[in-house]
């Protein structure tokens, strides 16, 4: 309070006291009002009360020149009223302040609890929903799926899933940018949610969604949901001035709730989605238990390859490549076998494809190459040159940097002469190889290693292109040789004769695969084929059998 304002207040209160001292009868309430006014103006310290009493007692009567028989009594009573009022006012003010503090604390606590509940609720609009699309996320979907499988409805209750993934959505981000991609994803999520109502749609991450059909009456229900979803997504969406078109693939699984679990249902739907993707996308695939079982077995077999290599479960058999002119063994092809601890001996067609798909063909192929060179270096023949060993190289091996150095180091380590190693490469691999692998093959050929084209005739044959490649031999696919079983089949014979003639014109030798009969061998010999391979000349066998034949 400014000094002038305080002075005006004190003057007014003094006037009230003076008036009370003059008045008859004495009104002690004036003292209470003065005390209340002082406390209300925050003149509320003990010193202020003492000073007030001092001023009133010593100055007021004198200054007013009041003369009365009972003036001292009146003054004492008035001062007592002031002191009493002052104490009461302070007490009441303290209680008011305490009440205010209590109410403020209560209000603060209520506000804090309200804020906490709101925060917890937001943490839960964040823990159970996708922040981009607003759809339920994986957590909420998992809760609903568990509830659907555990809920009431009898033993015959059925549940279905549509596992949906946008096809090649990365191209949208690459073409238009992340922002447009996110907006397109939001638009797709809205369309999807509207199209399949009232079923739960959740975003599992990226461009993957899942639709839960909680009370299915059969596969047809879930197929209808999948088709509605695909139809909703098929129309282009305009985002940022761009017409963005997306398609989707859907994996469908539907079964009795009592026969499954959340993990099994999701895994089955994911596998089925993969089948839909492999079929080209833009459609749906239905779960097939037998196919799933086969693929799981393949995956388990693929996963066991590294451990099988470490435990020495793989070994090599060899099949002779025999001259059609004098019957001598020119070379042998190394064929890998797997002595599986549970499944017995497995042929290459059981696991080579898996190894190529997963990239495990690189360590497996390296082992085959090293083992073949190690075994072949000790072979001797009764007369003439020992046979060469022929090893298949997979596409990944051919395209892998360092092929030249790997083979060089292997020949140096084993001591096998380069001309006694032949590397077989499929026709499609050779025709589509980039320049770097071709340079490596040329360097190997310059080193003396033989290069052969395997299964020739099954791909896009280009003999003119072969002229510029470091190839020494063509191995004609067994499909052509099989036709030679019939004496009346002249078409295959003419094709083979043309291939042999053209190959010889390019200074290439020709080996026919799949020779199983004397008749086939004679007809191949007649058209000038150089060598044959097949059961007629010998089945794949361990190295010691080949050595016995050589001796």
C-alpha cells in the first residue's frame, strides 16, 4: 500500500476511535471494526498492535482534549476491544489462509490426478494404437485375438485372419517421397477400415495390416472380407497432387478357435501371405496345411546345413565322364550328398535349391570344390593322364568377388594341376553374367582350368556368344538324349547333331548327359559326340570305386 493511502486509512480509523470516545454510550464494536480493518490492510504484526495501543493511549485523549470522569475507563475498554478484535481478526485470517491453502492443495491434487489420468490414457491412445494411421496396433490386436480365441461361443466357434501387405509400396516412397508415402498409407488404412467394418483392422508395422474376423461361419466369410479389402485398395488415391496406385496381397487362414493359438494363427497367415506375394501379388491365397508342412520341413532342412557342414555330414560321390570313342574315363563329376542324422542320405535335389535360396550355397559350394580338389589330387590311372574332376558352380559363386583368388589358392594348397579341374556353370548363368565374373572365368581359363556349360540347350542358347566366352566344353541336357531311346525319333538326333557340329566349329568338346542305354551311346557316337555321362557308364559312387575302375 502506498504511504499516502496508508495514512488516509489510519486517519479514518483514528477518526472512528475519536468519535467512539465522545459518543454515549461507548460502542465497543468500533474497536472491533478498527482492528478488523487493520488486519485486513495487512497491518497485522505484533509490533503494529503494540504501536496502535501506544498511540491511542498516549496521544488520542491528549490531542482531542477530552475531559470526562470515566475517560480512562472508556479508553481502557476501547483498547481492550481493539486488542480482542485484533486477535480475532488474526485468528480468522489464519483460518482463512489455512482453508485457502487446503483448498488450493485439494484443487492441485485433483488437477494432478486428472492430469495423471489423462496422461495415462494418452499413454494407453499411444500403447495400443498406431500413431500414423490411428488404427489399433500389434499390442491391441494381440489382446483382441487372445480374447477371440478364449471367448464364449461353444466348441464350434471359428476365427479367421486376413494378413494384408501392400505390394511394392517402397516404390511409392522412392518415387514421391516419405511424406507422400505416409499420406498414401493413411488413406489406404482408412479405406481398408471402412471396407471391412465391423471387423477389427490393425496395422502391424510398415505397410502390413491384419483383419480379425472374430465370428466366422467358414472360409467363405474370410474370403469375402479379403476381396472387399482388395477392392477398396484397388482405386488410385490422390495425395499431394499425385495419383498413387497401390495393390495388396492377402494371406487367409480360417479355423476352429479350439484348434489353434494366436502364434499359430499369425504364423500360418504370414506364410499364406508369402504365397500370395510369390504368385505375383494383387490377390489372395488360402492357407494349405500340407504345403505349410512341406515348407516348414524345407526351412528346417535349410537351417541345418551350416551345422551339417561343421559336423562333416556332407560327402562326395563321383560319376564318370566317359569317352564315346574308346571308353576311357576322361573325368568325373563331383556330386554332393548329405548324410542327415534323421533323414538318412539326401541327394542334391533335396537341399541344393534351399542352399541357393538362402545363400548357404556359397559355403557349401566352397566345401565341395575344396573336397573334390583334395581327393582328386591323389588319383592315378593305370595308363595315361588321370581324369579331371568337374565341379558345379552356383550363380552366387560365379558372381561372388574373389572367385579367381579362391580357386588359385585352392590349387596351390592341394597341388592339383589346373587342367585337372573343370568348373561347370549353367547356361543361363553364363549368358547373364556381368563383365566382372566373365573376366574371372577368362583368367581361370588362362590358368588352365576347364570351363564347361552345364545343361546346354535348356536355356536361351547363343552359340555366337559362346564364341567369346572362355568355354572348353558343352554338356548337353539329358532331355535331348532321352529321345534317342526310340529308333524312330530323328528330331532329337538331328538337333544333337547340329549342336555337336556347331560346338566343334567353335573348338568345344561335347558331353551328353543322361545316357542310360547302349543304343543312346551308339547314336551319340555316330553323330560325333565326344563323351557321355549317365547310368550306362556308371552311377555316382565314392572315390575309391572310381580309383578301382581307373586301375
